[in-house]
């Protein structure tokens, strides 16, 4: 399965894995799953760090690659889905991740309940 990690899931996996559910850990550790960190999540982390809302002690891209998580660009095709997304959730980073998962047909792993209101594949 191609699995995009929501930003908080990526942070938990790298820095505080005890916050992940047993099921999330199982999917992340499943060797047949391909894990992805979206450029959207990297942008979100960098913006929050620059605003002082988050302290990063590691480079997200380097940490992802060192952990076997591939990086994923956000394309114009991904962005084109944003116009059709209903406003169940207003966080622009989350909406972009949802649009990207829809565009690619990938599964998205998150702990946000609002995501279930969208037509997007979510990891159990």
C-alpha cells in the first residue's frame, strides 16, 4: 500500500512513536507498505518552526529518508483537486494532503476524525 503520513503521524513516528496506536505502528512497520512524506508536510513543519510554534531538532527530509520514508512532491494535478473539496475541515495543509491522496489514489494515515468526512482512502 502507498501510504502518505499526515504531518503529526510523521512527527510521532520519528520523535515520539509511543503516541502512535498499535495499528498505526503496524502499518508503518509493514515492509510491503511504501511510506511517503509529502512536501506539504515539510512546508507545514518549516512554517510552524519559523513562527516559533514548533521546535524541530532534526531536518524532516533527512529524517524521513533515513527512516525509509520517501518524499513526495505536491503537483499541479494534486492542487487541482482543492477546488472540489468540501469545507469539512479548514486547515489548508490537511486539505492539500487529502487532495494529494485523492489525486494519487494513495492511502492517508491520520488521527484527525474530520478526514473521514472526505472521499479519501484512510489507513485503518
